[in-house]
């Protein structure tokens, strides 16, 4: 009803301004000429309508300013309340907290159990910046889950399509020898906590059925949905119980938990916003790409196991595209000698598949 009324008002304003453009002297007295209102009230109504139309257009314009905006605050966990000193300190990242159990906040300011790249659960550099989150998706037979949550910059608009993406990488230390699927993101009207935990109700707006096994690279999970309410909060984790969750166990003696690092969370109306940061479109273990040497000082070789052409993109640590190209053969040599030492990301696309690899320039 509200949408229909706004459309009607826009049509009225359009007719009014068209009339004003072609008949500037008579448009102000449009209602007077119908004989329904005295001149002074007709003029007042015309001025009022003009002002209302102006503010209506201003309102509708400003309401769409967030179209290309990432609605996730502190999307890469860089802003800190305090440097984490141990597990269960997700509230150390500005705007983030535990929505159930005890997820971790990792930051390079810590040199111990929650540091970067080395920590209790494995070894991983941040995809962006110097921080990320972490949570358990499966233990086995206990329906134990950890959820990381945040309040959106602004509520979602019902009926609007939103694009979502985030990156995960599996931990691999002793006792972290499981991998699972069903990692996803869920939106809600309410915030959750350890006292009022996020429910496991076998439902999420966006999730993956793929079992994420990769411990070396960051894997992008993405999708879209149409909001059916003015959701204000998001939560990330595994929202499905053990009966609906598939797992792979790498150590049958001490399988432990399935644990995932989390970075670069995005929610936006514009698909380009969530695709602007480097990442893979599809986790595909069948794509055979060799990249060496890594680390490297000057030259990187890219070789595909498939005798076909491919394209590549090379990004710096802040997500800026600094080099791109195309190879008609199944191999190519990249000269990275002119770039500064540090962390880079190389993305290779071949047909429908995409492969991402961290590159260290030293």
C-alpha cells in the first residue's frame, strides 16, 4: 500500500513539474482554473505541492544512497575494542559479538593463542588487514555450534534483493581435523547472545552444501535472497543440526572439531559491491592450477592442468587490482619484481571455474 501510494505521488509530481515547465505562469494556479478553490488557496496549494514534491524526491533519493554500500559494520574485523588475549573474545572487534557459545577474535596484535597467522586452531593470514573471526561448525553428535553476529548498518528493506558474501578458511591443527558443509549466514529481527543463543533451526538465507576442506586459501561463500522483513541483525555459522550436516574427518584418532576462520563479510543491494573484493566465485577442487615459486622475489609461474586458455588478476593486500592478463596457452609467467614486498592475492579463471591463491612477495 505504501509503495503504491508513493508511486501515485511521484506521478502527481511528474505531472506538476511538466505543467510547470511548459506553462510556468498558469501552473501555479492550476487548481484555481478548475474553479474549485479561491486564487489565494490555489496558489498556496501549488507552492505546497512544489515543496512536497521536492522533499519527496529528496527522500527517495537519500533512501537509495545505501544501494552500493556494504551494510556490515567493521566487515573485515579491523576496528578493535581491545587486543584479544585469548579465546571467547569476539566482542574485541567493534560491532561483533558471540550469538552463541564462544567464537574467537583473532588479531595480529596477539602473539599467542589468537594471533595471526599462527594460533591455536591453525595457520592463516588474514584475507584483508590483520584480523578475522573464528567459529566451530561441528563436533560430532552434540549439535554444538558457535555463531558470530552483528547489527547491520541499517535494517533491510522488505521485498528488496540483497547479495551476500563472506570468506572462510578451515583450521588444521591437532584437534581441528573435521570439515563440514552448511556454513551460512542468517538474518533476524533480534540480537542473540550466550544467554539467548541463536537457534539451530535448519534454515538460513544463504549457505553452502559444499564441504569446505581448504586450509591454505580463503573460500568465498556467496548468494542472494529477497528480504521478507526489516532484518537488523546477521549471524554466521552452521544453522543445521548434525543429521543434516555432512562432515569429513581427517584424523580418526583425534578428530576434534570443524573450525573455520571468517573474514570480509558483505551484504549489499548491488552485486558489484560484494564482488568488488578479491575472492572466488566457486570452490572447485577439480581445477588444477600450479603457482610457483611462492614466496617469490621476481617471477611467478602459472600452469594449468587443463590444456586451455585462462585469465588472471593480481590484487594487493587492500584489494586493489594491480595486474591482469590472459593466456592463450595453459601457462604464463608473471613478473612481480616491481611490486613491494608483502601479501598479494592471485585469481585465475578458466571457463566457469575460479582459483585463488595467496602470494608472498619477498
